[in-house]
């Protein structure tokens, strides 16, 4: 044991340091014993006063009688007075009517001194007469045996009394050695008894305090518990009180992700913050921990605005709680109810309503504070049945069922009752899917009739159970688990039988509360969560709740709450996914993508945070940041000597509604000096389904400003062809869903080919997403798809990795001149019977054509320096012919052509020049391995010494081509 610990123990043993609990326990013992001893002394001294005159007459001489009566009378009178005062104070102390530290110490000290003085006086007179000093010693023993005294006070008290009495009797007669030894021994024994009594009281107080803490205080946080609150409700009667109930949002997730130690620390820190935070000057504050993650604060002598500020400060403190070096970013939902309780039951109701307000805050998304007046919330539920309503304000006007407010009150009582009888039960949330379409098709009057009929079917299926219509086409029922699924099936069949030609479906989310759970709002919310999760799953009619759903909901709320912080602190990062030219493999662009690397949740998937932000209309914050950051990165790469390629951004429909995206892009391109041709805007097909006129106007603004606009995820929506007709796009990005079934579905290949053919005919370039294999790339080349993107080339990369790949030569950037060259090549439609019919018609709107796929053997090739020949791409028919005639693939065939004689190369060169100058088809003939070829050549475009041509193999077995 350390010296400091030893010193601490000595201080405690001698009473130099003692707790308030010890003081209270010690003096409560003294008051209890003092009460009875004082009663005895009071009665005895009254008897002595009544008897002393007779005694003096018989036993005291006449000359000493007056002096004897005065001395003894004063002593007896003092004892009567002090014992009477002690009786009165002890009764008040023990009944908790008056407990004051200074008064208690003064009165017990004075009482001890009077007792000592009485003993000294009587024993001194006895000693003068040669009698023993038994009265003094008896008084000292009585004080030591009755009172628990502080050792310091006891030491001073007994030493002073013994020394003073020793001096007094020594002046009368010399004290014998035997008496001196006995005297000192008795004093030592009394001192030891006093110390022992004190430390016994100390240990008793310590144990009592421990028991009190266990029974009245939460052992984890030190806050008062429910038992203490029940005992203290009377303290708040007839006083204005503010009851604040705060609950940690998704506390189970904290325990699951960081461990229960983190959860325990979080609660301890939250209670500590509640204790440390000030409310207002003179405010009374008591803190209770009722449930695992719930803190209740009772505030008095304050104002509503100050309480709300206190709640906001507590919420801010919760967000800063850390564990193991990580900030937990806790959010809390808070309900505050204020009023003047008239009795302890009112006090309980105020807390109940505050609890309900807290769960209402949770339902609205959490991390909120709701405040209400107790008088507004107070209602009397006596005499109401489950679904019977006697007050129209409590009923749904259409169905007559209890409304949401009345349902919650009754469901609360049901939960308590079912828990009491251990009856398993569940909350079932019903939602009619496609009801909006039903109203649009059949009218609102028929819609109301359908709702009433559905309510009747619910009451039939759930007869005797509580049912409510929450809003629109949503209902909730509370029912036992027995035959629950049968009842849901009955409701499902009833809805189908009501319909004629509509396609209404009813989904049911089931939440079974755990034992002891009594919160209606939570139960309803969780049943709704699971119902919403299957709303678009036509294979499921119902589903049970599990905790993972709540975790996902809380994660989405966290995303919404911390988006600004994530952008500011760099949690949102810009990644770039390469876009490559199909025929050359060169890097021709980059798609800008957002990634969220969060300190709490780790790497969030894009669909997690993008969906949440779009639903809450906050996605514009990320898109605005992405535009500026990507332009900044592009500018820095250019300054560092890198060849740069265009970048494309995905813009949400919400962006156009909430901010000036064109202004944001314009500002970024000007600030970072980025050519507008290097910026492309992507708009998803599904975003175009609402407010068509407005979006068409915004797209035109982008075009007028000099930016390309692309349609993203073509094929993922329901009106793709219609959107191509209504909007003008420069590039069509074909959704990766078509490539998922590429290897097993001939239909997918035909659709892809049809889309590419259509785009070339209406003057739109094509880009395919999701390319993962060489086989897919070869197919896309064969049908003329111009650009490709996918993991076959690379995954999305941070800017540092992208720069490394460019430096290492993994990617070669396409030059601006190459881009123009390949875009012209991309206009050729090798799937058409007239491959170049639309080559010069991109700026024309007269695009009506009924051309069909011909399957002719077509290829695009180029010569370099009029010497080297190679194929860029070919259609399936061409590849089949080449393979059949030469036995080689395109690459080998290219090499064979390059190995031909100079005479052939010259003839081939002349045909290219002829087509280039005339604009017509030229022909060249040659023999390979004994086979005679006739090839039609149509010039496409040139770049320096590179010439691109369209080739068509012509033979006796082949039909004439129209090029």
C-alpha cells in the first residue's frame, strides 16, 4: 500500500476526513440513543428535584443546606433543561423535520459537557467526604457508551474532563498510586471504546451508503434510478417542473459496432454531461437513468427557453463523446413536457408524455427536440373501448377507427396488460401499394369507398383487436401472435376480392415487442420500417422486423445529419473511373464519382449515401463539391504536365430544383480555366420522368453554354425511347444491366445492337457501362459502340492512383485531335444496310428511317504512313468471312495484309486516295493464299498520316453493298 493510501486510512480512522453520509448516520444514531437516555434523565432529574428538599432536611446540616440546595438545584435544573431540549431536537431530527449540521453538533456537544459537569460536581462533593468518584466515571462511561463521537472531539473532550477532574480532587486529597493507575486505565479504555464506536459507525455508514447506491442509484452512471424517482415525485408537486427525456438514437448499433464497453462509457459520459451542463441561474436539477439508453432530467425554477438550450447543449455534448480515440457521433432524441403536477400521479404522467414526445422526435428522424405543455397533452381515457369512439376528435372521419393519437394511448395500455400476462403480441403495419394510381384511375370518391371497405375487412379479420388508420392508405393493428399470419392472409385476399381491374397490393410489416417493452411509437415505427422494405417486392406479402433495418435507418439519418461535416473534413472523396475508346483502347474520358470514407461507418457504398441524400434533397451539396474538386484536380494535372481528357459529372434532378447547377459549373470552369469541351453533364434516365418541360429547358441551357449532355443508365427506366424523342443528348450511356446477361442471353446482344444502331441513325454517340471481359469488349466493338467503361479497364480510382497509372503508362490519353478522328469513325453504322447514310446528317432533325440490319461483312480499318494496315473493328459477318477464307482472326489477317507485296499496298493506297478525292467507293483486288478478294473501300476520315476507311468484302457469294 502506498504512503498516501496509508495516510488516507489514518485520516478516516481518526475522523479527520468523513463523508456527509457518515455524519448523518452517526448523528442519527446519537439522536436515537439520546432520545431514550434523555427521557430517562429527564424523568430521573425531575424526581431528584422533587425529592431533594426532603433529602436535604434529613441528611444535610442546617448551615450547609442552603448552599447544598442551590448547587444541586442548579445541576438538576440544567440536566432537566438539556435533556428536554435533546428530546425535542431528537424527535425533529429522526422525523426529518429539522436537520441542520451546526445545530446538531452544538446541541450534542453542549449536552456532553453538561453531563460531564454534572458528574464532576457530584463526584467532587463525594470525594471531599471521602467517598468514591463513581458518578464522574459513570457519566464518562455513559457518554462514551451512548454517543458516537468524532475521535478528535472525543480526545479533546475526555482528556480535558479527566485532567480537570484530576486537578480538582488532587487539591482536596493527594491521589493514591492505585487510584491514579485505575483512573488512567479507565480513561484509556473509554478512549478506545470511543474510537471503536466511531469506526463501527463509519463501516456501518459505508455499507449503508453502498446499499443505498445499489437501490437508489444507477451503478454505471451514478444517476438516480426509477425507485428514487418514485420516492421523490412528491418533491415536484405544486411546482412548475420541466421533465426532459433524452434517448440515444440506435444505441444497440453503438454496442454492436464498438462493443458494450463503448456503450457503457457513452451513457456514463452522457449523464456526466447532463450533470455538468448549466441550465439557468438558480435552476434545480435532478438526473435519473430509467432505461438502458434513456436519461430523464427534472428541472425546476427555470424557463422553457433555457431548458431547450440545455437540451441542445446536451445533444452537442453527445456528438463529441469519444471511445478508444474515435468520436462516436451520438445523436439523441429529446422530449420536453412542462407543467405543475397536482399530485405524484400527475408527475408520472408528465414523464410519460415527455417519453412519448421523445419517440415522436425519433419518428421524425431522430436528433430532434420536441416541447409541449402538460395541460395540452393531458387526457382522460376512462370509459373508452378499443375501437369505439365517443368523441369525434378521436376518430378517423372516413373509417370511424381510432386516430393515431387515440390509438397510441390505448395501445400503451394494451402493451402493459399483455406484458403483465406474458401474452405474445405484435404490431402490424398495413400499406396499400399503388393506391395513388387507383385514385387517379377511378377517382377520389371510389378511393374513399375502397379505404372504407378495407377498414371493414381489417375489423373482420382482427375482430376484438385494436386497429387504427394512421393516414391515407396506412393502417396499424395490435394483435396476439396466435393465428396472426392467417389474419394477414385474410386481409390480403379481401383486398383482391374488392378490386375489379386494378392492381392493388397490401403489404404488412410485423414487429413483435420484446418482454417488458411498452413504447408504442417505437413499435409502430419498426413495423412501418419493415413494411416499407417490402413495398416494391411483389413476392412478399409480409415480413418480420429485425434490428438490421433500424441500423440502416439510423445510418441514413447519420448521413443526412453529417453531410456538411463530411465535406468539410474530407470524408467525401472524388474518384475517377476511366472511359476508354473501344477501337483504340486509349483513355478518352473519366467519370467523376463520389466516395464516402467515414470514421464511424467506414467506407460507405454510393447507393447508401446517394439515396439518402436524394430522398432528403441534400444531394446538391455533394454534386456542388464534386464539380469544384474535379475541376481543381484537372487544372492541377494540366499544370503538372499531364495530358488531360474530358470528365463527366452525374447531376441529380434535385440539383436543378435546389441550386443553379449551370452557374456552379460555369463558375468552376472559369476559376480553374477548364475548356467547356472538357466538361460533360450526365443525367440519369429515371431523373427525366418528372417535370419534363423544366428539365428540357435546363438541358438546353447546358447545350447553349457549350457543354455536352449525356443520358446515363439508359435502359434502367420505363420510358427510354420516349426520353430520346423529347430531349437532345450527345452521348447515350447504356446501362450495365444489358451486359450482365450477355453470355447467356442472345436477346441481350440483340437489344444492345439495336440500341447502337438506333443511336447512330439519330446522331447520338454511345458508351457502354459495366465491361468486365475481353469477349464483351470485342462484341461492343463489332456493333460499333464507341466508348466503354468498366472493371475490365479499371475500377474508380482516387486522383493519386490515376496519376500513377498515367505516369506508368498503364493508360495512354487520347489527344483532342484523336478524339475528333475517332468520333467521325464512330458515326459509321456497320449494322445498317447503308453504313454511311447518316454520316453527314448529325445536325439534321430529319432522321426518319426504316432501315434494318443487313448483317453485311463490314469492317473499319486504317493505314498509317500509307504503309501499315490494321483493323479497328468489324461486324460479325465480316469476322466470319475473314475466318472462313483465311483461317485467321482479324489480328492475324492484318499481319498477312501487311506482308503483301508493295504492288498490292500501292493498289490499296490508290483505292483509298481515289475514295478520298471522289467521295465514292473504290475497289481493289488481290490474292491471298490462292484466294481472290475484291474489297470495296469507302474513305471515312484522316488524321495526319492516318486514314480510316470502311471495307466491305465482295465475292460471288456476297450481295452487293450500298455504302
